[in-house]
C-alpha cells in the first residue's frame, strides 16, 4: 500500500512540475481592433477605441513580428485601446491571455538610408 501511495505522490509531483513550466511571457505591441489590426499605431488610437467599444474584438499587434494575437480577456486591456503596451500573459497559438498591462513607448521608426 505504501508503494502505491508513493507512486501516486510521485506522479502528482511530476504533473505539477509540467504545469509550472507554462510560464508567462512579456510581449510588446499595440492594442487594436481585429478589423483594422494592420493600422496599429498612435494615429489609429481613437478609431481602435471606438471599434472595440462598438463590439469589435481586441487584438495585440506585436512589435517583433507584427503578429496579430487575439486577446482572450479583453477586460484586461480596458483603457489601453490604441496604445503601445507591454503585456505579461500566456500565448497560446494566435491568442493571448493577459495577466498584466504596462504602458510602453512606441518603437522608433527606422531611419532612412543615406544614399548618394
């Protein structure tokens, strides 16, 4: 009986360790509406807010690769529509569940090449 209890305890421990590996990650980008995700930026902030308030789904357009991530819990970004943010959350495929939001500075535009 003790051996069975130890095996069950060991399996439970291993299962809890595998769950703990699913760590949060930080992602920076613009909060936008799904309909106009490609227009993410400070100039589009008012439109993004109107669209999200009107029922359009909120998304995060990442800085790194401009990937569009659907936001599972849109209440988490309330007040940040159209803003550049850094979020902490769990990315699962093409969606993110946000745990924490922090305002961020928009990335600098690339400088034009000086040729000629």
